[in-house]
């Protein structure tokens, strides 16, 4: 089918859903070997990445010719994870409901964040935004889904630091270095302000993705 250029909010699962292809057929295609080596996760890509889309294959199945048959493609889901924390630690066992494309996750009742403060749900691969409802805090948070880039990219680095409360949307290069240094100091790393490999790896671990 050719090459797909990744845009904001794209991941392999959403691309597969859009083109009617299995996720593994895309990710495991030999043409995507370099991309697999470059990115740790098929669901955390950077804008501008090129993903090869193989041709669709159709498996044969014997069916009765005098009957009507209906086939339904199962919609792909992706794991949505978001860590909620405050200065004194993660917000564990906090009730929440996640609303995506007019549906709630979970469908009935409130879920709770886990012991590390993570919201964890499976949502449609094509979802781009949602609302996180925190009833005990009286808060509604508008969230973007699938827009997180790898921490090797500056946009991915900035997004994770913002999510951890260490960076503001309009911070310049000096603010970025201060945010990195603050993260390093809080996580047992030398606070140099430089995003070296050890810092990016620890940031991915603390952020949860």
C-alpha cells in the first residue's frame, strides 16, 4: 500500500484501524525494521516518522452459498495510561471516569487509580481526545490521546516534563533545562539540565511511557 507519514496523534494501532490492517502486519513488516529499532513502542511515534503499510491479505473461508453472511472487523484498542500525582506523591486509589468519544471507561461506576497513581484503560485506537473526571476533587481534565512522542524527541521530552508538573507550555530553552535539572535532582541523577540517555530512560520510567 505504500508509506504513511506519521502526524500528530498517530500510532501504529490508529494507522492500522484507518487502513483496515492488522497491527502486527504493519509493525512486523521488514520494511519497518529501522523504525522498530528506533522507537521503543509502536504506540509512541514521532511526527514525521514513516511507516510502511503492506498490502491487505484475505484468507479464504468456505461458506454456504444459499445464506447471507455478515463480517465485522473488530475495532483496535490501545492502552491509555496517565499518572496523577502531587508534590507529596502519587494520587493512589483516586476515583475517576474517563470519557472518550461519548463513552465512559469503565462503562459503569468509577474506577480508581492504582498504587502508583495511574489511570489505566483500553480506548479506541483512533481516539484523539477525552475528558478525565475526578469526582472527589471536583475536577474535569481535558486530555489528548496518542499525541505523546518518544522522549528522544524534544516534543516528547517537553510533554513528559509538563505532565509531571516540571515545565509550563510556553517555557523557553532555559525553562526546559531547569525542568530537566529538577527532574534529575528528584530522581537521583546529577542535575546538569542536559537530557542524556540516562535521564530520558528514567523519565520514561517515571512517566510510565
